[in-house]
C-alpha cells in the first residue's frame, strides 16, 4: 500500500508539474486559465515521459540504497548470506531499471527540445543558433559566461550533438541558442543548469556501468561474499552510489524547474508574477518552519536508519511461512 500510494503521488505531482511545463486542456484569457478538458490538462505533452522518468528514478535510487547497505555489510563480513542475497536482488532489479532510465532520460531531453528550447539551450550551454542540417559539436565540459554570451573554454566532441539528440548525423530542426532570446525570456544560472544536467547523466551512466560490471562478475562466478572485503574499491563504489542516486534526483529537479525560468507556467505566467501576495515575513516564517521540520525529520531518519543498518538483520527470526503451525484444542479440550 505504501508503494502504491507513493506511485500515485508520483503520478499526480508529475502530472501537475508537467502542466506547468506544457500547459494544455484549456485557454488563457485575462490572467485566468479556463479548463475545457480536464483529461487533456492531466495528460499534457510532458506527463507520460516525466512520470516514467521519475518513477524509474525512485526505484533506481532505492535499489542503489539496498545495494549500498548490502555492500557495506559484506565489506564487514556481517550476515554474508543474507546480504549477498539482497545485493543480488538489487542487481537484478537494476538490470531492468538502469538501462531503461537512460532511455527515459533521453526521451525527456527530446521532449525538452520539442517544447522548451530555452531550457535545452541552457542545459547544453548553447549560445548560438544552429541551423537545420548542421552538425554541431556536443559540449562535454565548459565554463559558461553569461556576460559575454559564450563559453570561456569548452571541451567538445565535434559533430556529436545531433547524434545524441536525434540519432542522426545532422539536425533535422534548427536550434535556437541562448543569445537569440531576450534576457527576460530565458533562464539564467547557465553554469548550474549545465552541470546539474551533466551530474545526473554521469550518475545514471556510472550506475549502469557498475551494475553491468557486477553482473559480469556474478555471471563468471567471481562474485562472493568475500569479494567485498577483498576489493574495498568495489564496495566503496556501491556504498557511494546510494547518495549519488539522491544527488541525481535533486539535479534532475534543478534541471526541470530552474530550467523553466523565468516562467512558472511556461510561456504564460512569469515567476515574478506568481510570487505570493503574502507579506515577506509570513512567507519567510512558513518556509523556515518547513525547512527546520524537514531537517529534523532528515536527522532522525539518518540517525535511526543508520542504527538499524549497524545492528543488522535478526537472523534468528523464522520467516512467517515457516513458523510452526498453531495447533488449536478441539471442543472437548483435546489438543
Ligand atoms: C542517464 C541519462 C539521463 C538523462 C539523459 C536524463 C535527462 C533528463 C532531462 C532532460 C530532464 C529534464 C526534464 C524536464 O525538464 O522536463 C530530467 C529530469 C529528471 N531526472 Fe534525469 N536523466 C538521466 C538520468 C537520471 C537518473 C539516473 C536519475 C535518478 C536516479 C534522474 C532523475 C531525474 C529527475 C528526478 C528529474 C525531474 C523529474 C522529471 O523530469 O521526471 N535522471 N532528466
């Protein structure tokens, strides 16, 4: 029920957030949105791919956490049989999820290219227009400089951009660079967007590579409980993948929501106009209360979570199905 509820929440939050990215299902007039078709509003152009990308992100991150706890325990030779099983279980699920997530991420980028050209230009630090039929370079790393509207330096792969975006040698559509938009109609903080996107992609690729390497070891009979103590680098790579999953999720949200600026409703309502009409003091108070509350919850979750992990599983408990049958007395009291 918890998993069902969490996924229902993923659906509605992502549907609502997708509507902010690609508003549909009605008309805007005189500062109001008039819904004409609720289904079209819910099923807006960004909805399906965004829900899939987010749902996969939650499963992938959860599996990275399971694998990390297992690797940490195996490195200390704690309940090896139990944790080798949970590690392998996480690996099998990651085999399904990690490659799919790369595909889903690519699809998210394609929809951004279709509907939000300013976001695409920002996450790629693309300053100048690119004509249809051209083969732009793909920038791997750069130092974006908003003042000059260019990159101070960049490391690029020539001709790779259209391969990555469209799997073809030349662009089928022209792409607008950031410099061709008025300053008040495109996102700023280009460096943050450029590197948040790269961080997410790098973590997604690294997780898939680590999963593939571990499966290969398992397949070739080289993965045992002893491997984790024998290869600390292997254990640490898995242990660090747990926080990396959360980092990828946060980076994804930075890309999605900082990238849609200066709009709250893309192309329709500016963030400056959507700001609360409440006095600053009140907004600051509620924001601070939320921040403190969630920080306290996080500290408790980390404290109790790490205690449970340090304690390890109780292996003396019988699984419910294997418990001794309960023998009830009959009417005359005989057992
Ligand atoms: C490996 C290749 C990946 C690519 C190409 C990719 C691409 C993208 C793109 C383009 C967006 C922005 C979508 C938008 O603004 O509408 C996005 C958002 C997001 N990404 Fe990724 N991503 C990748 C991997 C990951 C991984 C590994 C995770 C987490 C485990 C992740 C989590 C997220 C989240 C939470 C969002 C915001 C919500 C959403 O759009 O569904 N991404 N991603």
